[in-house]
C-alpha cells in the first residue's frame, strides 16, 4: 500500500487486538511480554483493548520461531520481514520501506494457531512496492515463510479479496482459529488524489499446506 494508505488499516488492528487475545487463550500461547519498539508511521486511534500478552495458559505447545523472510515465487517476491509492533497510541506500525514487507508481531507467528498478518506497500513515490502484484495471486499459489531457526512454513492461497477500506473485514482477517493461516494485506483499487490514498484493500487468505 502507499504510505498514507496504511492509516485506515492501522485503525483496524487496534479493534482486532481483542480477537488476537482470544486466539492466545485458545492456543495456550505465551507471547513475549515486551514487544520490540514500533517503527513506521500510523495515525492515532482509540486506546487498544486488552493485549494478548496479558493472558497465560498452563498448556504448552511446540515453540514456533519468528518469521524472517517472505517468498512468493509466482510474484518474484523475496523479502526480509520487518517486525511491526504498535505505537504508543495503540495503532500498528507500518513497514519503513516500500520494498520490504512487515510481520505484525503482536499476532500469531506463521505456523502458530490463528492468522499471522503480513503487511506490504503496493507502491511509493519512487516506484512499485513489494506487494504491487498481490492482487494477481491465484488460488493454490504457494507462499513460503522462512523462520529464524532455519525452518520454513508453506501456505497456499485460498482466496484473494478486494474490499473498500471503509468496510475492512476485521472479523474475517482476525477471526480466532486453531488452524495456522496467513493474511497478506496491501492497498488496491482506484487512487483518491484528494486524500492521497487508495480506496481499497487487497487481502490474501492462505492456509498452511
């Protein structure tokens, strides 16, 4: 998405944090209590609901290493992953560079139960972004995420949707689940020159292979 276009999406993350907390309870996850400082830019929003890291469970699950690289061969995407936290106002940070995707680290890690979310810009003032061709992905396309321990988790595209930013499907993107899944989010549709942003979001829904 364009830099300004991350703003509407950022607001939805604060609203969806409660859903992520539910995922943590269902999965017995124990996220790190201290996230890395947020980077990038986002607009102010209302205070976020309870964070997932306020929940604890006696159940244990195999450790899943943090993601470090995203690879989509069909789109010639091979990007390191910036860790995205939340700013002091509760909004999600966005990738600092247009050619690098970012993983929202307050949510599940790819391969953990629930939807892992990766954001990327569609373009910038200097040229195309890492997700410029995201809308062209086909059902069944393979997406690979490399992790810090040297392992790789593979996902396959289930569907690609485009929706107006005013109707961002928060429930579909962040719905609690015990099944590992992946969401890729960028901007799309026509460009609103008055507001300096795209009107839509492109969302890729993928399931672990």
